[in-house]
């Protein structure tokens, strides 16, 4: 089963953004990279899929069910959006913030299973040492990791990640994307990550979607999309790719 975006139309007051945007079904167990230069609507598309914005036309369906017909609560349980703006002013510790995300709208006392799941994800992201720290005391990169922990602990069917590594150093970027890739496959969920770093995207993504001019301009494997002329034109650079001896896809861009 999958996430399907069909004939989607949307725009702001004097700025039409999408007119009949269509994407082939996004399959469970695959990590898709949403790429394209700034301003093409990647964040807006995520907000539409998450139900935070309403399209003027078209449909978004999950496993054959129109997400517009879901209650806000049900949609939020199944689709989780991690935005670029992760900072929080909540006067809570890291463990409590993640536990609240795990609990969602459920009342009552947290179960031992809930607590164990939070501990597992904190350890997976290697931030268990921050458990007792106040979120407001953390650096931007640490807050981004806590926000990602909140996303992963929710066990959604669709995980939307808007620049999930923007505040992280190189090692953390690799650790996070490796974990996201593993979680996507192990839980058999749909994951879409908007990434500016094409090399990072090419290293971990199964599929690329190039967003340009209000539509999915190119859709395919990382190699297919990166070598397509439309991708170079969209970014205004030349792009070359190669595989290392370990099979890692390396992307080189240059001014032309």
C-alpha cells in the first residue's frame, strides 16, 4: 500500500503554487528524497499532505483512503510532519517531551511499554544523556535531534521530514539518515525527506522526486533524476555523479 498524490492544486492569495501536481504512489518501505531549489513548494507540499493546508483541488490518499475524509486526530496519528522549525519554549525535560509525543492524545498514565520505547529511541539517536536536560537549554542541533526522536517514537504510517539534518554536523547527518533509512524499512512506512544536500540524499534515498514549476518534474532513482537535464536546469548548475568502491553515490556540482 502507499501514499498517493493526484492532481493536487494549491496556491496562496496571489501566488499559485501547484496546478494538477501528480506523483506516482510513494511506497511503504522506501525513503524518498524531495529535492528542488528554494521556493518551489517543498514545505507547502508537506503541509498539504499533513492536512495543515487544504488544497483547492485533487486528492491525497493513504492506503486507498482519502486523507481529507479522516478526522484531524486520525490523520495526525498516521501522518507526522517534522518541520524545519524545531525549537520549543516548553519548560519540560527531553524525556518528558518525547514521552508526550509518544502518548499523543491518549489520557492516563504512561505504560512501561511507552517508557521503554522512548528510551529506545533516545538511545538510537544517541541523545539519552540529554534525557534530564530542559529542552530550552539545548543547542539548535540538539533540539533537532529531540524533534526527530518525537517523530520516530510516534510510529506513524507516513513520516515527512523537512530538512531533518540542517542543524547537524557531518557525523550526525550520516547517523540520522542511516537511522531514518533503517526505521523506514523495518516499520514498512512511507518516508519523504526534503533535502538540499544532494550527496546525502543520494546516499540514503531509494527514490528522488524533483519539484519544479508546480509539478513533479522528474521521478526516478537517484541516478536517473540527478543525471536528468531538468535537475541541472532547476538548480542552475552542472551535476556529475559517480559511485565509490563501496557503492556510495557521490554528487559533484559546479557552476556552468
